[in-house]
C-alpha cells in the first residue's frame, strides 16, 4: 500500500506521537502544560484535533526531549558526487542568498 502524507495526516501523527511520549514520561496533560508553559487548553486541542502553534509545539518538545529533532526539518540535502571533478565544480559555485520569481 502506498502511503501519501498530507499536512493533515502529518499533524495528526505528530499529535499522536507527542501524546504517546507524554504518557511514556508519565506526565498528565496538566503536568506537561505546567512544565512547558503551554496552556492546558492548547495542549488538549493539540491532542484532540492536532491544532497547535509552532511556538507551543516547540515548547512541548523541550519538555519531551525532542526539540533537536526539529533541526533537521527542511535541511539542505547533502550532495553525492560521482567524481572528484564534479565535487570541485560545486566548490566554485557561490551559495544562493535568495530565490527568483518564475
């Protein structure tokens, strides 16, 4: 079966993962809300409907010890080179500072 992720499915999976992590750490919703500085209402909404602000998600991540996982999101992929010449050619190219309109 081919699984196709959508923004909604990823948000739902994140909510499930965070709830499971909270339970593994034996934290109540009240306890996690208090430790993270995220309101109890926001935490309940996240676990029930997967809606949360990025800042609140990151605050929860600190307490659940998974903040560093976010550092790899949208990270530039490392290049693989088939020859030394190909590697040397990329070193001459400057890094892009901005995109262009299409």
